[in-house]
């Protein structure tokens, strides 16, 4: 297997650089679509005045930082979507840096950003490649330029799936469906009492403040 050959050779064994170049094209295309869809599925109105997301952000970071995040949010959405499209084609390395910065922004407001972490890890692996290619051109001559980056991608992906499977097998709630049943029951009971329309997130009020349905 190429991974063990690369490992025993100190990552100096030739591999096909076209495989990682193809991954870069797919990576940029998928993220461009995901970023564009997130804009159309309510993402553009995140941090709007009076929204739950802005309220929670100001509670977490303070009013001043919350306003700064709200101010740069929409320009960042446009920049990262454009950069993701460019990562699939022109100037891939520079575009990837913008994409990673735009994806990292999601860590500030997503509750369970596991997919974001995987996106960041795979993007960093891509940046370690010596030959990302240009545009949509895929080259298939043997080279050691991408051996290290391919090995990192294989390790990150393997770790993701093994850890996910291991945690699920250890979780009694996941095996029995208890967590999902509890969440749906709670949501059904409280959805009509949430103070922010169309933003269904259950969270207790800050300490010392009453909750007004």
C-alpha cells in the first residue's frame, strides 16, 4: 500500500500528484456550494438586529466584540465563497488561506462545529502539498511533491471515522436513541415558547435573568 511505502521511505516515495490536485478541485467546489447555500438558507440574516444569534454572541463575547463580528460577517461570507470557487481553479494556495479563515469564523458561532474542524484540518493538509496544480488541470506524472500531504490527509480522515465510530459505540444514548428522543420531546414542549421566531435553539437564560416566553 502506498501509505506504508511512503512511511518507510520517509515520505520520499513517488505518488501521483493528480490525486491530491483532484481533491483540491473537489474541496473548493464543495465548499463554494456549501458557503453559497448557507447564505440562502438563513445565513445571510445571522446576526441581524434583534436576532437570537446576535443576542447569544453579545452574551458570549460582549456587546462590542459582538457588533464587530456582526459587521464583518456578511463581507466574510462573500469573500470566503469567492475564494472557495478560486481554490477549485485559479490561485489555489492563496484562495485556500482565505477559505480556511472564512471557515474558522464558524467556530465563533456554531455550537457543534465538528465538520468545520475537519474542513480546517483537510485544508491545512492541502496547504502542505508541494504541487497543488493550476486551474482544473490534473497532472499524473510520479512525484514526491504531494506524498507528505496525501499521508496527512489519509491520517486525518482515518482518525475522523475511527474516533466517530468509537465514540458512538461507547455512547449508550446513541445506541438506544435516547438523546434524540429527549431532544425531540423537549423541543415539542417548548417550541411555541421560544422568544425568537424561526430560530429554534434551546438554551437557559443567563444567571439571574428571568425567561420570558
